[in-house]
């Protein structure tokens, strides 16, 4: 057989073998292959489009206090109502009762007692629990519309602020005397008047404020005893 070697214009080398029978057979070298993703788009489908939407930006997120349910303007307004007994209470003040303020004042009261060497956290929460249940039951018996437990806790907790003032005073001066008795009487009356004012404004029981203030004074009187002794 005769081998005829031809060189193509493309530069490839292809040997050509011919046989005597007139049959021709071409055989070339293996040049390799590569993968083209565009060739398989018909079978594999188009690639997924890139997402053009991103998550919410930090500017659109609500503030941290709002996410935690802490309303600072309401805490300030309620605190000013307690500090100023002559200020009339807003009837819509307890439409959305806040429980973070009462918790802060109860912890503050116990922390101030620590300055006097008195660890009464268990007594504070025990008296607060019993007093809240008693006031909740009493107010629902006295009023027509009734009161929720959250409002009861919120009002009694905010009115712990005068007791915090008394606890801070006991860390500086001794209250086991005439001065202590006078300060305790003023503080208990202050807290009882402020709490009864908030209760009657929520329940529209303006003619029964003395009846509401008396059990409040009993509960805050127990806190005064814890402060003195």
C-alpha cells in the first residue's frame, strides 16, 4: 500500500491511507476536547437569573426599643404623673400598659436597699405578688367595667417610685426615729394617692378614690416597713 501525506491549510496533519481495492480510510490524531456550557443550555435549561432584590436595609428596621416593647415616652409620661401628684392623670395613659417600667422600679428599690445592707428581693416580689392579686380582685369587684391584670401591675409598679426615694434616704440617714416615721407616712401617702389617681382615671371611679387608696396604702406600708427594718 501507498501512503499519501497531505498538509491542510489549517495546519493539521492528516495521514491518508489508500488500499488497492479503491477503498479509502482516513484516520487522524486525537486533538482533545473542551466543555462549552452554551452547548448544553437546551438540555439543562437556562441558568437561574441572579436575584436583584436584597434584604431590608438597616434604615427600614424598627428601633431596638420598639422591638423589645419598651416605650420610653410612655415611661416618662407615667413617671411624671407619679412624681407630680397634682398633675391630672390622662385617661388614655393605660390603654397600652407598660411592664418594663414597673420591673425597673422594683429592681431599683431592691438595689437601693442593698446600700443599707438589706437583701429583701424575695420579700419585695412576694409582697408585690400578693398585693397585685388583692388589688386586681378588689378593683374588679368595685368597678363596672373591670380592670386587667397588666394595668394593675403597671400602676402599682410605677408607684414604687416614692418607695425608691425612701430607700435611697434610708441609705444615708437612719429612719428608726421620729424623722423616719414622718418620712414613711409622707412616702406611703404619696404612693397611695398616685396609684389611686391612676386607677380611678382608668376605671372612671372618681368618687371612690379614698376607697381605692386605702388598700394601696396598706401594700406600700409593708414596703415602708421593709425599708425601715
